[in-house]
C-alpha cells in the first residue's frame, strides 16, 4: 500500500492504522513537528520526504527493508549515521533545498551510505561532506550511477574510476499500488 501525505498543516504526523501494511510513503511539504512516526512503517521499501524538520534520522534505523530513499530540504540534518543500518538501500537522493537558491548544506560524511553497502544509484545535490571526500562510498561495489554537484570534479572522477560507476541520476521512485 502507498500513502501520500501532502501539504498537511497538522503539527502531528498521522500513522496509518496498519503501518506494517504500507510499502511506500511520500511526505511532501507537511508542517509536522517531527517525521519520527515514520519509524512505525517497518515494511517500507520506498520513502520520499520533502521538508524534513528533524535534526537527525534515527527514526529510519529500523526500516531495514528500505530500498529507495529521497530526502529534499533537510536544513537541520548533518549526520547520516543512521543510514548505515539500511543495508537494503539501493537508491538514495539527498538534496539540500527544493528552492534552487544555490545554498550549500554541509554534512559530516557520506561514510554511512558506504557502510550500507548495497547502493546502486546515488545523487547528492546542494550538499557536501565536510572533508569533501567520497572515499566512504568506495565500498559501494554495485554503484552504477552517481551524481554530486558540490564536490570537486577530480574527487568525483576518482570515485567513478574506483567503483566503476558513471555520472547519472537516480531513477524515479516506484510506489506500491493503492
């Protein structure tokens, strides 16, 4: 089952009465104080979030079946550590802002995504790791496409050579049938 939460003005995020039956969830521009109730959706395979109010992603740690993750507009996030536990992740898009303002967000490191180990496609837009390094992604031996717009080209080219990937975008999400 797929759930769309779009432009919801409530402060508290609702949880479906059978969260374990939900395979895909999209949260777009809602005014929730936190997205932590996402942790109830333990069987998610696809998660798309825009406007994440939280300063951490620990609510994602238990989503061990997650294969597709897209996060846009994440102004308070700098630590991706919880993503290391998502070993089924194949596609990840991280985008600092959906406004095209040219702002650059800084994160601690991309290493947690490398530790997840199963990535096939990644796009990191408007975001750069503090050390400007992609070495943590070298563990992603299945990486087919990768796109980074805020990192030095030699570092990106080095990653492509090491893992055998190329520049490219993440495929669009596949949502469960209603």
